[in-house]
């Protein structure tokens, strides 16, 4: 029925229709176009457009590219004859309809852009909420090494005072034996051994603080729309460092990383997905457990998964875990947006999520991502 309808429109519409291939060879001519141009339709097919039609009596109404069923690039052109009252009237109506369609498309595009901006703002808000949730723990992670570095500096200050006494004594004493007695009274040997340990420990503390701050900077980096090549393992390690305070009193982390190429992604948004999964895994463990982070590759895709030994998810709730604002956490402990936004981000990366869970047996969530993002080209208007 549909084919008969299209054939009837092609024959009876008062508009000339010509279909060309990418070499501008005529593939199809409708009845009205053949009449307007004064050529036989079967004679025109297979010929160059310019050698068959003279458009001095015709005006172009519309032209647009398309792809046929076999994937070949084609081009359709519509013509009308202004002198004909019937055609002119049809042209005005047709043009008005096209204008309405274009305006509707523009409005749709504007609304989609508004939705995308709102989605980006929501992602950023959820990220800030996640950082706020981790803030106390992150502060503890920084204060702990900062505390013993400060304590070490105070001890070192006392040691320096004693060492300066020994150095100053060189100009005042009459013999080496007096210096030896002073060194023994100030416990020089103990100072020398302890100074090396204090400097090493302080260096490790400063490195720990630098690592936490670097992880926070990477995690909180302002989002961009651009995708670029990133190391997925670096994204996982960065986010694990940020979430250390949330994890370390609940679970040990086991890493089972495979060999992965760099992938095309928005690293900041991907970090948000990883954080959501890690925090959910930690919160699902009541006392002590294990969180396993795995990665792998299959053909043109990579995957990473977060598995916990927590409570698991009841079967009746499995279909709702990606719903916005749905959460099983107590009031004040979750927004219900984490997994919903993660789903949106993974979709934006042309990937998908798999979730496996059983009450009392924990949960495993796997994220699949393409190594290279598909290149999308907009068709000309």
C-alpha cells in the first residue's frame, strides 16, 4: 500500500522531481518533470543531468542529499514552473509547509540544547554533591599526613638546635674530647639516626598530600564537550584516591587490570561514573568486605567493572536502579541521581551498562565503552 501511495504522489504531484547519483547521473524522473522539460523519462535516465535538462524555464524549489537502501549517496531536486497558477499556488503552500517544518526543527534543536545544558549542570551538581559527601574524609586524609609532618618539623627544630650547639662548640673548646662529651650529652648518635627517618617520613607525608590534591584537581577538572584520548586505568586510580576515605574503613580494594589502549572519552565525566559506582559499592558493605576493580578489552570495546561483597539488590528493585531520584539509602545519604546520571554519561559515550546482583551476594556493575567514539556528520539542511 505504501509503495502504491508513493508512486501515485510521484506521478500526480505538480512538482518536478529528479533523483541523481553522486556523479549527477539521472536515476529517476517523475511524470511532471518530464512534461515540464519536454523529454521522455526513459530517455533521461542514465544521462548526465546537465546534458538532458535545461532549467531556464524552471525554478528550483528544494534540493537535498540522501542515502539509498544500498548506502549510495544520492541527491533529489524539486522544480516548479512559476508561470503556472496551479504550480505557483502549490509552491506557496509547499514552501509554507517546509518553513513550518524548518522552524519546528530549529525549535526542537534549541530544546535539545537546553536539555543538554541542564544535563551538564546536573552532572556538575552531582559531582559537587559527591565531593561534599567525601569532604570530611578527604580532610582527614590530608590532616593525617599534615599532622605528622608538622610534628616531625617540631622535632627536627629541636635537633637542629642541638646540632648547632655542637657546631658552635668547635670554636670554643680546647680539645676534641670536650666535643665528644658534648655530643654524648646531646645524644648525637640518636639524633643522626632519627633525623634520616623523620625526613623520609615527612617526604612520604608530603607526597601523600600532593597525591590527594592532584586526584582532586583531576576529578574536579571543568568539563568540556570535547572527547580526547585518556588512560582508563589513570581515571580509575584517580577516583580511588579521591574516595579513599569512603573505602578504607569498609573494604580492601583489589585491582585486576588488563592491558588496555587509551580510549576516546570525557575523562571528567567518566571519573564521575567511577566515583558513583565506588561509593555505592562501599555503602553497600555493612562491616568489612572487598571491592574488586577489573578491566578488559573485547575487539573495539573496553570495559571496567566494580564488584562488591555487600548486601546486593533485591530482584524487584533491579528495574528501578537507573531511575532519577530513586534510592534505597536513608534520607540524607543519597540524591538518587548517581546511577541515573551515570547511565546518561555512558549513553553519551556510546556505551552501555550491565548490572548483576543477588541479595546477600553483592553487586557487579560493568561499563562497556568504545575505544574510539563514532564520528557523526550532520546532513546539510
